[in-house]
C-alpha cells in the first residue's frame, strides 16, 4: 500500500463491469460473438437515422474547442417535459427540479457528498440491491448500513426501521431504494411505500427508477409534497444511450441546487447532451419498442419457469432474476455461469442467483436453450 493513501481504500475492490470475466480468461475461452446479457443495456443500438443525426450534430453544431453548456439548460428543460409526461403531471416540474449527471452513478456520488461526507451521515440499503450505492459510499468513507430482504425480496421493514432510528455516529442520512429493484426485478410494495413516506424530513429518500420505462410505475408525483424525496432515472437502459452516460435527478429545487454545487462544472460532454436531447425528441419512436421487449421478457420467464429446478421471479424490468430450488452451492452457480459464458451467453451471477438481461428474440432463444442445457447437467436436476 502506498504510504500516502487512505488505508480504508486498501480493502476496496474497484468496480468491475463484468465481474465474472477476468480479461485474460475471457479472451481465452469466450467465443467471438457474445450475447452480452449481464448489464441490462438495450439489446439494440439507436436507429441508423438517429446515429446519423448525432454524427451530423457533432460535425456541424458542436465546437470542439469550446466547453460544453455547463448548466445543461436545454437538456434539463427537455427532461422536465418528459418527466411530466411520464407521470401525467400537466403542470409539473421545470428545469429547476432537474439535475443531470454523467450517468446516475455521478448523481449518487453527488448525493453522498451533499448529505453524508465528513462524518455527517450513513446510508441505508436493503440487500440484494444495486451495488453502486455501497461502493461509492465506501470510496468516500461513508458507513453503509445494510438490512436484508425477506424470502420474497421485500425490504425487512422492521429491521430497516430499527436501523433508521438506532444508527448513531453518524446517523442515517439517506435511504436508497430501487423501483423496481435490481437484481430482483420487483417494484416497491404498498407497505414499503408507506414506510418510505413515514421517514422523517431529516433523512433523504432516494428512489432509483432506472427501469421506469419498463415498469411504468413512478413515484415522481410524490416529490411535489416531499422535499426529502429524490427520484433518479437514466438514459442508459430504455433510451439506449449507455455509451453516452446520462442520468438525472428529480427533486425539490433546493435539493437540486445543492447537487449542482457539488458536481464537476463540465460533467457532461457536448455530444452527450446532444445525444440525450435527440433521444428525447424521438422518444415516441425509441419507447415504441418497449412492449415487444416486455413480451420477450414474459415469454422467456414462462419458458424458464417450466423447469422444476428454477424459480423465476416476476419482473417489471428488462431483466429476469432466476434462483435455483434446493441447496445449490456457489460453486454450482459458478459452473453454470462458466458453461453459458463458454457457449457465448454472458449473464450476471449475483446474490445466490442469476440476473439475465432480456435481449433480442434470437439472443433470448439462445439463452433459453443454453440455460436449460446447463441445468440439465446438474446431478440433482
Ligand atoms: C443501470 C442502473 C443505473 C444507471 O446507471 P448510469 O450511471 O446512469 O448508467 C442506475 N441505477 C440502477 C439501479 C441501475 O440498474
């Protein structure tokens, strides 16, 4: 360990996009074409004509020698309109209620800086959930309080309430939930929402709606009455812009103003802002593909459910969470993962199960046959 570094960082592993595929091993065993179904991206690129428009914008309208618009004014206005439309709020939010980040990951870090840094707070999460909240908190020396979920992956509300009221030095300042949750794909229940509503005003409630376009359930309307609530969304999933890194937060303008203070001044490249505006301008076209993806998801879920060894969890997102019935060792799960990887299907092994992104119909057909094939080789199946 280099002597000038914080000692707590020695224990921390860097985030890996594809954790089960060490680069050397992957290149040695993986076939040339991989079905990349481990990071919940859209399986299809932007339509060709939109890529051409974006290229044209880059060539003609973006001055490479100039800094980007550091206030993201046009983009924030366009996002506000989309948010209002998505939540059926005719006179809803304006640009002052929106902050944009270099992916919602950046917004998560800004939230942590604004609330917990310097011994001011801990965060509360309920596992299994999106790992980035805890990872980013740890990089900032912020304590992470984790409570478990029940057998059906609902938050253990009694444990969460105890953690909320009893955590001291520093107290819980932010509760992070995903709606619907990753990796388990279930939306918040009415009981969970009621609990979130009971959280006092000195604790920030962050509802991560990264998969909103697939679930069509949003809590964004609550923000108008709740200055301690914030909704996060992203362009990385339904809007097919993972390469461009755009996420946004919706909250009370006072909270948004603080996120704007703590972020880097030019956090979004000009071409990224243009890509997000283009996607929003063509949102009807882009979002029209969602019903087909939902049908593919339900078809894949139903087909996998046929196998008695598999438990398929109901999904409101663009991925499916699968667990195996009975006493399955981590080594067995890893073997299944490896088998699929060798055949060209990359999925995420996580929290004692598998998270499988819904891909194209062809990818899903391959997923089904390869997964069933891998399960069939298990001694107990
Ligand atoms: C994919 C995902 C995000 C998106 O992160 P970006 O940084 O915007 O790409 C955020 N939250 C959750 C729960 C996700 O699954």
